[in-house]
């Protein structure tokens, strides 16, 4: 496991097409923005575990459920 320290606004690149941006941190939490191709699955751990428990369920996210993060000023 690679462990890195980053400040808000700093980025980490994974390969050529995945970018992780630290949006904010504090109070024991970190907010991350992840840019990746649409074919790359990105899940929180609890969602991944639910998917594995119920593979027959369709886990597609509706566009209305997506949250866009604007540029920080």
C-alpha cells in the first residue's frame, strides 16, 4: 500500500486516466474527487459489500443521484 499526504486541491494520478483530488479535509474526514473513465467502477466499501451480497440487483446510478463538484476557489 502506498500512503501519501496531500493538501486540499492537490492531486494524485493513477495511471494515465484516473485523477484523485483532495477536495477538503478536517474533523476526521477527507473529501475526495475522483475523475475516471465511465468503465471504471468506483464504490465506497459498504456499497461494494452490498453489491457482492446481492449480485442479481442492478446497481446502476441514475444521473439525478450523481453529485458534481465544482472548482474550489
